[in-house]
C-alpha cells in the first residue's frame, strides 16, 4: 500500500530511541507540583496502575447516520517503574447496526521524562488493536498498529506575578494508525495521522500553590477542553482524506484515589457526526489505593 512521508517514520523511530536516555521513576501522572488528570479524548502523559471502569460514550449520530452508545473499560498494569501494559475493550450498541464487542486493544507505554521544575512530562507507547477479537459485526480482520507520543506541560514555572496563569496546563498526543493489511473486500484500509490536545485549569493546583479555595467541591475541579483530530494520509480513496475531529468541553473532579470526568462531544464537521454527544468516566488510581500490592510494578517496585 502507499507509504506516508518520512516525518511520521522519524517520529516512530524517536519513540523507540528516546526512552533509552531516561531512568527516573515517576508517579502515575505527577511531575513536580503538577498532577495531570486522566483525560478522555486523548491519553495523559503518565504511566501507572489504573482502572477506568466504566467509560460511557453516547453519540446521537455518527457520520454514517447511526446512533452509538459505548461502554468500555481500560486497565493498566505497571511491569517496571514507568513502563506499563494496558488492555481496553467493551461493547457497542448501534441503531441501526445492533450490538457487539469491539476488538481488544493493548498498549505498551513508557514514561521517559519528567522535568519537575518545569512540570514537563512525556511518554511513548505502541498500541495494537487485535484482529478478530470482537464479535463478527464489530471486528476487523486485520491488526492495527499505532506508535503514540503523549506530552504534558504545566505552567507552574511562571513568575508569581502571573499567579492566575500558573494552574494552566496543556497536554498533547500524536499517533499514526497503520492497518495490518492494505485492502479488505476491495476497499482500502487507510493509514491515519491522529493528533489532539487539551487545555486545563487545575483548581487543585490553584488551591495548593496559589491561594486557598474555601469551597470543598470547587477545589477539586479541573475545567478542561479537549480537541481530537484524525486524517487519512495514505491508501485512501480520492476525496476521502477529510480531517475529522471533536471538541470536548467538560470538567474533572479529582479525589485522592479516583476521579470522575464528564465532557460534551461536539463534532467539528458533518464527516465527524451530527449533534452533541457526551462521555463520562470513573477512573481509579490503583497505585494510590493499593501502593504495596496491586498498585506497584511487578518488577523493580518498592518492597
């Protein structure tokens, strides 16, 4: 099948080489004074023992006109400090289209850098969606491979004269989805470049590092907006390389060992869907709940 340009290839090579240069251990998504919450449209830049159960997504109308409801889970287990394996799966209901489970998705992810003074964090991963592991009506006959780069930057290093901006943070994700076969039943399986970013304002950070917030509920909120995009870059039919994406405003409530996130899903164009959907997730940080057992790395964790 046609290949993409050299830049995504170089990007994938960088994902492999960068982890060799870093070895410090970090908590799930904590870098300096910054806690990067688990996000819904893209992944956060940390690696830790975590369980997202459930993640519920409702889309009133996909680009093909069907209504969709998804209920999924994702579990991440650290094997070594900073290195984890995750598995994600769950059922989907389509109207019209019926019910079924999608293919199992796994990712190996390495948190290779945290510059604490500048609240900068980055992780590299390799994701595989496994062929024929879902129900026949929801499953693909080929694997899909995806190198992933996740980064995060908090602005706590700004001067105190800009205190109001210090709770701000941004995260971003870049990936390329490469199908394991070029064609299925005479139709091309495109290679897609995916990217996204979040803008978040952490009231927990404000409460701890700028000024006290008296309201017990507000001081745990992180207002956030996520942006996700995808575009075919190789092996697509003429005229079908339209960029699709969503805008997802919402908020995250962060407790000590869990969080709850709720966002709207706004399609950016007709090719992305129609109507405003919603996504919500309950997320547990097992490294905080079970720090001496289930929540520590299998190898190299503290005894």
